[in-house]
C-alpha cells in the first residue's frame, strides 16, 4: 500500500529531526538591529550565500580558525570599541 502525503511528510520530519539530533543542532535566536541586518545582507550577497545562517556559520568558523592560528587576531575580530570607531 502506498503512503499518503501526510505519512511521507511525517517520515520526512522524523528524518530531519533525527539528523538535527545526530549533528547536535540547536536553535539560536537573537534580536537584530537594522545596521546588523544590512551588514549581514551585504555579506550574504558578496559571498553568494543562499541563506544568512550559512554566511554566519562560515564567518564564525573562519573567525575561530583565525583566533586558533594567531591569537593576536582576536583584537581585530572581536574589539567592540574598534567597530564603533569605524562607524563614525
């Protein structure tokens, strides 16, 4: 007997939930202000990303790699005061 559309969809949801659990995925939520949204949109477009989450993932992993490789990069990547100076 063939599965109904509802059964196929339920199977798909179970597979997706199982995959997310297997890779240790978790939800992340944040308030995003206009300037941050605009900056993220520019990054998404410049990088040719399909989704903002993909761009954020790449940025996070590349920043982590830089910090592991050369701890002096932490000032360039994570300095809030420096960021505010460039916005003036």
